[in-house]
C-alpha cells in the first residue's frame, strides 16, 4: 500500500481460480524487475501498451464504488474498506477491532458475479428495468 499500511484483500472464488493458474516466481504474484514486487504503475503502463492510455486504476476503483453504492445494500463503510480507505474519525477507528473481512468477501463475490454477468443483465440492473 502506498501509505505502508497492510491491506488484506478478500478475493472472489473466480479471482482465486484465475490467480491459482498463474505461474509463480518467488513470494510475489506480480513481480517487477528482479524478484521484488511489481511497480505501482504496472496497471497504468499495461493499459497504455494495450492502447487504453486514458484508463486508470482509479477508474476501475471508481467503477466498483459506483456499482456498490447504486446496486447493493452494503453499508458505506464496508465499500470504503474494500477500497482500503480510512473509515471514520479517530475515535471510531480506535474502537474498530475488526477488518470486517467476511462482509467484504461477500461484497467482492457479488462484484465478481456482476462482472461475469451478461451485458444486458448489467444494463437492467443499472437502469432498473426488469
């Protein structure tokens, strides 16, 4: 993480399946030069090489947040925690003793389900049509 804070990411079953089929080289899944972690701008440079220089990692994150807010009933703090955002004031954070991993895992599983659904289902859900 850019702030040096550890962030545990609950992966959907499909993400685990896809990642389990990738080759490993050392302790990192995505490696940079040598055997260290990948560069923070890896996604941006990959998108640029693919001809999508206008897309950003923040755009993907914003898409997730928009979908979660508009189409789910998850509490805002769960959505924010999925994005590794600081949630609540100093006192609230001092009393929060959990990462709410199970709730975040369910949200990420729902996100994976939505991503894997046909385009017409996505439009119905976003546009509110049956």
